[in-house]
C-alpha cells in the first residue's frame, strides 16, 4: 500500500500547487519540510503546514524521542524558526550536564540519608509474641501438647445427651 500512496502523492502534488521546502534534517535522518500557505485548484486557502518525513517509515519502528524536542516544538508551531544544528548540539550538551549533576546530587543525598538514619534510628528491638489476640489463651500459657484426661473423676452413665425435642 505504501508504494501506491507514494505514486498518488507524486501525481497529486502538481495539481495541488503544494510546494514542499526542505527546512532541515536531524541526527536520526528525519527530514523536516515547510509548506507555505497557498490556494488550491478550487480557490480555497490552505494554511501553512510543517511536516516531518520519518527515517523509519513504519509506525511500529517509531519510538518516543526519535524527534528531537527542538524540532517537535517547531512542528507544533511553539517556535517560529526551525532549530539550527548549533542550537541542537548546545542543548544536547546542556542535557548531559544536567544528567551528570542530578546523578551527583542523588548520590550525595543517598549518603546523607544513610548517615542520618544511622544516627537517628534506634536499633530494632526483638520481641516475641505468642499466639494471636483472638485465641482463647492469648496472654496465658499455651495449652500443652500432651492430652489431659478427666479419667479419675468420670462416672459411667453420668452424662446423657440432651433430647432432640428440647433443642427447638
């Protein structure tokens, strides 16, 4: 389908009076174009356009950050003039400096936090809690594992089950 669209664009461009001016390229190989305002064949005024032709034509190959911030600002019309290569290199260098400074600050903060935590925190206390608060024997001695018997006090025939009619 891509070759068909390219063919259509080649045939349509002379009819539409659309003139693409190459403004620049970036380090990824993307090409940036400016199309000034013009009147089409029906007399309609078509506003100016700023477009990018990506180096990777497939959308699935596109990653965030493949278009530099300076070029994206130009395409979105937040800046009037396209960025220069000198400006882009200056901004790349500035971003690298900021990354290095933030890394240094992070490491310093980490060391300060470790030192202050050692001074301020008391050592952990070992506690032993047996049982659970909902257990019958919580706070008392745990029941022994050995079975207990009432064999000395038991009298045969002294226990009788309740009548099932009296339960109702």
